[in-house]
C-alpha cells in the first residue's frame, strides 16, 4: 500500500543552512516544509556575513575558496532576483598592514598569479589615512563583500510563510516516527528529513555523536562619524560599513563560554582592537553574541545518517557559512538525488566510527 506523503522534505532549522537548502530544493521542484523555533540571537542572525578568500596571518587562501566563491555568488544573485530583494553585496576589502613584516609577506603573495588576480589597483580614498592609526601599508582585494544574513533570513521566512510552508515551533526528536519510505511528524508525512539546526544539533539524539566544537563570537555595531564607507577594513578586526556612519566590528572567537550572552570581556577586547585600528572617536550602539556551530576539524558536516534511512544533515558551517552553504547544500542535494559523492572532507561518513563506538546503533 503506497503512502500519500504531505511533503518531499522536512527541513529542521531556518538559519543560513536551512534557508539555502529549502530554496535549492524548491528550485529543483520539491515540496518542502521548514520548522524553526524562532530564536532571536542565533549564530546566523548575529553573524557579520563577510566573505573574503584569504585567511589567517599566514595569508593563505581559504579551503576551496575559488569554487565556493563562484558557486555562492551565482546562487545568491539568482536568489535575489527570485525573491525580489537585495541582501548580497560585493565590496572590496581594504587590507591594512600593521607591520613591515606583514607588508613584505603581502608583497610576496602578490607576486603569485592567484593572489595578483585579487589585487585591485585602484586609487584609495586618501581620507582613510586621516582616520586609520599608523600602519605599514594598505591594499585593495576583490572576490569579497558581505551578505546581510538577517535580511536574507527574513525574506526567506516571508517567502515560505506566505506559502504555508514554515512552522514556528521547536522540533522534538522524540516525536519523529519512522514509517515506510519516510517519516511522520506532527506537521505531516515526509519522504526525507534534513537537519540544519546549528547548535541545537549538539543535543539532538540523532546527531550528538558528532564532534561539535562550538565557539562564541561577539560583535559590535558602532557609530564612527567621518570614517569613509568605501570598503570593508581588515586591520586586526573587520570594520564593515552598514551606512549612515554605522559600522559592524568583530569578531571575538572563544571556546570558553558559559552561554551565548555578550560579555564585558568581549566588549573590552573589541574596543581595544578598534582603538588600535582607527584614530576617530566612536560610540557603541549595540553588542551581540552568538554560538557558532563549528567542528573540531573545521569542516562542514554534510551527508546521510550512518544508520537511519532518509535522514540527512547540513551543519557546522562556522565562520565561512556564507560561502560554504550554497556549495554544500548543492552537494547534499545531488547526493540525495543521484548518489553523487560528497567531498570526503565534509562528508559525515568521516565520523561514522564515533556513532558506532557510542553504542547508538540499534
């Protein structure tokens, strides 16, 4: 006897990962339902959304930077057209070098073709020199910008809510029932389920064997009259222009956290770094914190549950979620559709041994 399914997919979580996945599945012709508890201060809603291909003091390209950038920019700009909203912003990075050594390291990198392609030989607003602290040099880099994640999540929420395909409620794993070729939850019957819960997966009985390594991040919104808004400044911290002399400053990175509330320590750290970067007076307007769903090996968690059929996860996107999300949502969907392999560094199969060691296997 065949079962009349209500939906093709249930997506648990309407943060960055869940929203991207739902939109892609919809574009592919699937009928989806999302369930989202609706917390105000999730890591997605607090994140600055900056994307930048170069990472760390060693000045190296981020993992899969070129592929991620090409795929993500195409997806977001296509989605802007679909939803009729603007949330994805290409913007050059103004890299400010604090020491002669850092300047020399950058000059060495720019001699390499892949780095020289990023360098934008454009005139830099001379007013920056009146606003920045003493530095060893500065340059402009491309393939960068920021996404207004809060705006993206809001327009995605509106899109699916208007179709009756978004439910605001906490997902209770114990209420999920396995049926023939799918699942039953109180919202209906689903052929497949994808968990995109962020930090809520830490306590989800299906996924709590995975080696999450959550990290708290704190950011500030500040008013800095007189600071040019031409570029995103990188100078020990990021300084992201939001318009009308308001800038987002960040971020901290701490594994030693009791909860996701902003801390006095985080405020002091960010203000110290801001004073080291600029010589202008400023006013703190807002202070926020969130817990990033990072993983021990700093790679996403993508793929099928080691034991349960028709159950999948997309999580662990961490600080690079804006770029990682579209690429790996696409990989997961292709894996579900036609069995195409997921990148081995991201596939949760790399942690299957932890599941079986935990004794969770039936």
